[in-house]
């Protein structure tokens, strides 16, 4: 069965109030704030060491009983460059969620291969119905 590598767009960075525990690798984000530099409606974005998803994508993933993902809290805000890059557009970021990938190949719908999000056909079909603009999606050899 084919698998897919999904490389979401990087749309910002950890916000100024984010708190990281760097005594481990990858670092553990104890308080997650994400500052968007720009946002054009994508439902998934990436920031090291995790991914962020819109509320509507999180609800769909949970409704479909997708495995290999754990969701957490994130405070999304507009970064210093947001108004410049968005040319003053009035944009409501809405609610976002941290999406940590904890799955294993052949056991879950999502897992990491060399820190890249890798998904099975079932999850790719669901993701394809959302805005993946800016994401690079490539079919991978079986398992990753």
C-alpha cells in the first residue's frame, strides 16, 4: 500500500512567549505559542518540533478515528511580519491545535520518517479534502 510524505508549509515560528525545555531532543514545548508570519487558509502548517492544524481538520481527524496523532493546546497569534506580508488583509486565524505524531509504520495512519510526516492512503484521502496549499506531498516507497 502506498504511503505519502506530507511536508506542510512553514508559516511562522514559535512565538515570543513560548517555553521550551531544551534538555531533551527534540525539545519539549511546555507552553506553545505560534506566531504566524502569513496565513492563506492552509489547514496544516509545520514548525519544529511539531505540526499545527486548524480546528476543523482536528475534528475531522478525530471523527475518522485516525491513529498515530495526539493533539494539544497552542496559542496562535500574528507575528511582527503578518500585516506586512498579508498586505493589511483582515484575517481571523481561528483556533489551532498542536498535532504531535506518535504513530508507527504498519500500525497507525501517521508516523514520522526522518522527522517528516508520513501517512497512509486512508489519511491522505482525508487530508486531500482540506487546504494543503503550500504543502509538498510525495508518494513514498512502502512504509515511508
